C-alpha cells in the first residue's frame, strides 16, 4: 500500500514542488484547493489527473483553512499518513493590509488542523505525521545568523501569526504526543515563485523590459538581505523531517545572505545590462511599516541530523529564474545565452 499525503497550499510554489516529489516517491497525493472563479491549478498542470483516471493517485479536494468542518471531514475521508501544512496568506507586505485575515489563516488555520488531527488520532488510533511551514520571518529583528535556538522577534502580522502556529505545533507535540515538526525555512525561490515576491518581480520585470512591454520596475527597500535558496531542494527537507524517528524543529537555508540590490544587479548583468539603475524606480508603497533587515540561516542541525544541504548557489538561482522568464516572454535567443552549470 502506498503512503498517503495531504498537502494544504498545493497550488502554491512549495505545494506544487512537494506534490512532484511525493508522486515520484510513490505516494498517493491529496491536495486542498480553494474554489476560485478562474483556474488556480497552473502550477499543477503537468501532474494533473482526471478523476476518471484508473489508479487515480493525485487527488484535489475543495477546502479552506478558514473552514474547520471541511478540514476535519477531509482528514477522515483521506486517512492520510502525512500532512504538510503549506497553506498561507504568505505575502509579508500584504499582511499589513489584511492582518485579521492573515492571522485567521496562518495562525488559526494551523490550530484548526492540529485540533482535527488530534481528534482523528484519538478516534481512529491512526498516527498522522504533521509538517508545519514555519518561516525565517519569525526571527524578525533577531541578530543573524539565526538557528533553532534564536529567539523570535516578529515584525509583521504574517510573522506573528507564524510564531503562533509554530508554538501550536510544538505544544501539540508536547501535550498530545503528536508527530509534529516545524521546518523554519528561509526564503526559497524559483520559476514557480509568485510574481509579487521580489525575486520573481525582478526577473519577470527584466524580461518584460527586454520584450518592450515595460519601461521600469517599481521596487521598495533594496538594502534588505535575505538567505535565498532554490525551492525544489527545500521540499526534500520537509519530507526528510517527517521520516525522522522523532519530531523536531529544523532551520533550512543556504547560510549565505545577499541584498535585493545584489539580486537586481545580477539579473540585469545576465542579460547584458550594466546601467540597471536606469530601469528602477523606488516606490514607497512597497516599503513595510516594519522591515526585516538581515536574515541568514545557520543550518548546522539540518546538515548533521537530516543530512540535508543546499546545492544551488545564489548566482545559479538568479540564472535559473531569469532564463525561465525570458523563455516565458518568447525571448528564446536571449534565454539560450544564459548557460546553467
Ligand atoms: P504561496 O506560493 O503563496 O502558496 C500559498 C498556498 O496557500 C496557495 O496554494 C494558496 O492557494 C494557499 N492558501 C492561501 N490561503 C488559503 C486558505 N485560506 N485556505 C487554503 N489554502 C490557502 O506560498 P509558498 O511560497 O509556496 O509557501 C508555502 C508555505 O511556506 C507558506 O505557508 C509560506 O508562508 C511558508 N514559507 C514560505 C517561504 C518561501 O520562501 N517560499 C519561506 C518560509 C515559509 P491559492 O493558490 O488559491 O492562492
Ligand atoms: O521580500 C524587499 C522587501 O516579499 C523580500 C515569503 O515567502 O519569505 C518571503 O517573505 C525583501 C523584503 O519576501 C520589493 O521589503 C523591495 O525586505 O520577496 P519578499 P519576504 O518578505 O522575505 C519568507 C521567508 C516567508 O516566509 C514569506 O512567506 O525584498 N522588497 N522591493 C520588495 N519585496 C516585494 N515583495 N516587492 C517589492 O517591490
């Protein structure tokens, strides 16, 4: 019998990569999707299965983390071995505009899931492993490098909601013996990254400028430093956390930090433009009321205990993303000039 996984947030960047990974490992993959007025499964098109397919192993179910009743019913219906909670209003800047909604999904949504799992385990005796998508944003203003012992100083509604969810996960592990692990992931990116996060906004913007569609990219704070890794490698770490004998919390990152400005310079450099300043305008609307200046991971624990380490370096990540966005704009020749290692 193949293992069954349930992924919340399966239509997102990480959810789609995790679905790829678990299908390759032979899992039956179940995902929760929200009802939308247009298709929202673009990142899943390559693995989508019609429900009438024989041996249907990729199953999508309607649900929402705001809806405890449906979540509970889905857990009973699917009977999963592993649950990965990746669903979130995940945009930090937007969380200042919609704090209550962000907390409802990110904080309370996690609590709803954990309560449903606890109840399900008590009723059925079936042990379910739970992964919580915690975030480096929880560290906020704590000095870098950050590891599992660094204190949290959240600087946004998104971050304090993730801190709540982190502690819920830990408490359900300690109080009710749930197999519940937090992955504290630093920024991870790639061609499937949402278009309004800064890395993708830059690579997409550069490609659109070259295609003659835009003249400028409007950005906020260029001085912030982040530890940027490659998303497909990070979902491997999520899976590894649930294969350990005991549930624990792990920091995942690259151990290297770069500023937004460095990302910009490199993205323009790969398409042969050195006067990148001419194409950038600072728009204060992208500033955050409280910013996180400097995040960089200390991944000693993940290296030792999970045997995990990142493979894709910063320069390669920028190349992968810019190449992809050039291809999307039909700039085939330009894309071919960028050679990946
Ligand atoms: P993402 O691309 O923004 O995907 C978020 C997912 O959550 C989407 O599938 C979205 O569905 C779903 N979702 C949003 N609100 C929901 C709700 N009310 N009920 C059910 N589903 C809902 O995020 P990501 O980059 O893949 O990140 C995955 C998780 O890791 C998130 O929890 C994020 O906060 C966390 N995280 C991300 C990073 C990173 O660098 N990427 C780092 C640390 C932690 P729609 O497609 O319908 O919008
Ligand atoms: O911002 C600056 C911005 O929105 C990175 C999420 O996945 O990673 C992500 O959160 C930096 C910030 O990512 C623009 O001020 C400048 O300093 O790409 P971002 P994030 O806030 O780090 C963490 C780990 C998560 O958990 C989150 O879910 O870039 N910045 N100009 C800008 N950022 C955006 N979005 N847009 C700009 O125009």
